[in-house]
């Protein structure tokens, strides 16, 4: 058992500080986090971090939590527990005929125009975390995985044929051009003000692509 000294001088307690830090980090990761990276960030020995992660995973399983901690693709990440899949599916599918909110439409549009693109990049362009919306769009079949980014290993996403069907498009080349909407800059950084302008631009272009059909508007709700 990995432990840290009790400040009062008593027995060592399980690495509460380390475990809490690991939980906090894993709550916000976009992709599975490797033990080496976690150890470097927390300035702890890799063996200590690995042991703490396995303790947490075993604890969640023993307690029957609705989520578990898995080692996948060389890294750790939280996942909904398999036995809770029916409840999660009902939550995600509830109201699937509802119109897309502006936030969900923007997220879908960023994927359409920047694909293949990672979730972190989509979040950077929009200026807010898009994980929940992306999961919903994947669940609805509008977006799918498209391999991984060579430099970072981040999962890339693209739109699906179902997206084209709902948009009434024969191909992505029928999406309206972004040029009329974009600011006059050569290189737009996602984290800058221009990033927000791009989010607004792709949303406007997506609305134009949908036209008056309203098909995409009924595809999925925002989360």
C-alpha cells in the first residue's frame, strides 16, 4: 500500500493526497493519461503513481461505483461501468429528436470544417470544454473516430455519412465556404480572439448548410 506520513506523527495513511490529485487530473483528461506523464506532473516516482492508480481502480470496483478506472492504450482514464450502460444509453438517447442547441451546432460545425480534429482542438476553437457534446454527437452517429494524431496520440474525429444525410449534402465539398465569415488573418490561433470568431463563423456556415430543412436541428440535443 502506498502511503504518506501522517502530519500528526501517527500511522501512515494511504496516499490520500496523491490519490486525490490523480482523481482530479483524470477527471479532466481528453485521452488516457500515461503513468510516466502523471508521475512527472505530480513529481512522484512512477511506481508510486502506478500503485495508487491500481488501488483506486480496485477500490471503485469493490465499492460498485458507477464508473471505473481503466488502463487503456497505455494510459488511465475514467469510464462508465459496463453494468450501467443501459442507464447511460437512456440518458444520452432521451429527447434525441430535440433540436441542436447553438453550442452543439458549433461543435459539429468545427468538426465538419476542421476534420480530422481532436476534441481538445475543438474545445480550443470554441473556448469551452466540448467533451460532453462530442460524446453526444458520437452517440447520435453524426461524428466518429478517425484514427489518432501522430504527435500526441489524441483521438481524431470526423463527420459521418449520416451527418451528410441529415444535412442534405452529397459530400463535404458542398459545405459552404468559410472565407466570407473568417477574419482577415493568415494564421488563426485557437486560443486567441480569432478562435472565438472562427467558432461563430463555422456556426453561421453550418446554419447556411442546413438551410430551411431543419434536419440537423433534430439530430441531437446539446449536453
